[in-house]
C-alpha cells in the first residue's frame, strides 16, 4: 500500500512538472534558424528578408502583426535569430524577396520558448500568363469572347486582336479558359487548359477565333 501511494504521488508530481514545463515553454526566448526557399522548386532564395508575425491564440489570419524588424538572409537564403515570445500567442515566420512573399497560409508556425531549427520558409514566386486573342475572320461573327483563369475574367467586345498579360501563381495549379458567345458558326462551349509555369516565367497562349 505504501509503495502504491508513493507511485501515485510520484505520478502526480511528474504530471505537475510536465504541465509547468509546457507552460514555461510557451513564452520566453525563442530561436529560429532555417532557409527561405522557392515554393515550387524548393531551392534556396538568397538576399531575402524574414520577419516574425504574432496573433492572439485563436485569432484570424488577418490579425497577425509584425514582431520586430525584417532581418536579412545570406546569399543562400539562410537565417538565424532570436526573439522574446509572449504566452497565449501564436507565431509564424514569413519571408519577402524579389521572387515573391510567403502567404500566411504557408508560413511555418514557430514554437514559442523553444529552439526552432531547419525551418523552411516558402516564397510564392511571381509568374505571368500572356494570352493573344487572334481574330482570324472565320469565327469573328461572335458577339464577344470571355477569358478567365487569373485575377478576374475579361470580356472583349466586339472581337478583335488583343494581347493580355496577367500575374498568376507559379506552379501547376493554373488554368486558362475561354468561351465564344453569340457566334452562328462556333459552339459556345467553354474551353479550359491547365498549365504549369515556373517562377519569374511567362506562359503563353494563342486563342484563335
């Protein structure tokens, strides 16, 4: 009976120490070390800057605020620094570079009061799509042509030769689509083409109508 009591008390003590330990590590000095990388290729992005952003626990992404100044990385995108974390707060680390920035949904979470090693902070590289609408006569009886797959759809009326440039996310989740409307000779069926574009590159399409 005595031994069981000792084990029981020892277990309670261990749980108490664990609880206090977890509480302790939710604030205090927090170290971060890692690299800024391209979100598509995974390669390091040099000459970037990183910063910590804080949010009251349970808050929305829109309420994140910057903690301290932006810090420069080295030529390979590596960084290492420390800051003082507060309890009851979530932290993420974001990067900014000539190849793009880190979206909040992709920003790595930071464990407050601990050493955060081998962090990989992705930047979403800029890319573009170039769409050449080519009026070739045969289909030019269409009332208009609707093109989409970027920030907003475009409707050209009456149909004519037009060159469009729009920014799109780099990667393989892009699509360009179009639809002719009001033509007596061509169906108004939608056409969709998925495409992949590398960071800092341009995907090009010709749409003949």
